[in-house]
C-alpha cells in the first residue's frame, strides 16, 4: 500500500510540475505577445504620424473644431434642411429649398430630397441582400461537407465564396464605378457580390450542423439529392437563414451609405457634399436621418427574427 501511495505521490508531483511548466510557458508567451503588440502599435503610430500626409497627431485637435462647426445657427435649421423648407439663411450657394432633388408624387405633394435619397439607399441594400441570399442559398449546399462528399466541387465552391467576400464593398464598388460610371447600379453589384460570399459561408456552416436523420430517411426511400436537401435539410435551416438574411440587411444599409459617398448614389453622396461644403445644418439633418433609419431597421429586423426563430432562442443567446 505504501508503494502504491508513493507512486501516486510521484505521479501527482509529475503532473504538478508539468502543469507549472505549462503555466510558466503560457505566461512567457503572453508577455512576449504583449511586447510584440506594443512595439507594432507604437511603430504603426509613428509611421502614420511621420510619413503620412495627414499627420494624425497634428490634425487630431482639429476634430473638435469640426464638431464645433456643426452647431447650427438655430434649433429649427436642421428641420428646415431635412424637409426642404425655405430658410432665412439661404444665400444661394447651398440651397435649403431644392426642388430638383425632390421626388414629386403630384404637382404639389413631394418627398423631400433627403428622404428620397434615403429610400434609394434602402432599395440598394434590400435588393442587394435579396440577390446575395438567393445565390448564397444555392451555393451553400454544394459547400457543406455533409451534403457534398465530392472534395473538388466543395473546394471550388468554397474558394469562389472566399474570393467574393475577400474585398470590401467599397473597393468592389470603385472598380464598377470606373466601368459603369456613377449611380446605384455599381453599388448594387458591389454589395451583392460581397453578400453572396458572406451569406454563403454562414449558410453552409448552418447546413453542416443540421440533423441528418431526415436526409437519411429520404435517402432510404430513394429520394434524389435535390429532394433530400429540399425536404430534409431546408426546413431545419430556413429560420437561421432568415435570421442571417436580416442581419446582413442591417450591415448592407451601412455599406450602401458608405458606397454612396464615393459615387454610388443614395444618401451617402449628399452627406459627402454637405461635409465638403461646410453646411452644418444639412450635415446634421443627414446624420439624424441615417441614425433614425438604422435604428428603425435594426429594431424591425430584431422583431422579425424573434418571430421567425423564436423568443427562446433569443433568450438563450
């Protein structure tokens, strides 16, 4: 019994010693990683400040000057800018009352320019997300390991989706803007391309976690591959697909705004113009409209996701 106790004691000592070595090694790697991160961050800040034309630290105090310049001349100035109402401060250089930008429904009833452009941005985001979901839905089943045993097909589809989401939307939009000129069409193409790659990856990961028993039952009764996918897998994954679709819609509203600032149409273009021309009331009006719209889209999509996926899933998350 004493021999057994001694062996257990020796084993415990070895385990304790090994654990201490691992802990010491982990601490050493953590310290080295923090040192490397600090050096890299310091070098990056120095490089950006010394070599970039912007001079980050030198220009940083001007940020507060810009924020101060956004204060309007009176409280109603933002409201007048938002709804295209005449202003006593209109000097003709940047009009508040701008009929050319309105969307006229009748001779007298119109949608103000900013609301019209915000609708254009939403249309870009919604249409692009629908296109992205359609093609992502078609590709995800070919990329899932549990549904596509052919390594070559699965690998090609996954690489295609990686390429599609490799570049930010604004980079893709710049390429198509150079070919197709300014307007919402390049923005739709750019956002759709990135959305296909992003949703395709999310979708096939959901498919790979699906329960395969319904698919096996359909296989046993002679169902072909499309029948097994449509009746055995799709009913399981569709709620999660819709949840990811709505989440991507929120992201695409923001992406469409950014692309608009580089010529892709929508509210982003007007925001760039108002900032460039130093018009504080119009800038604040657009920011307020963007903020309100994004909150509304987020709340609506969250409500719809709860209805589709269920309150219990949200509580667990």
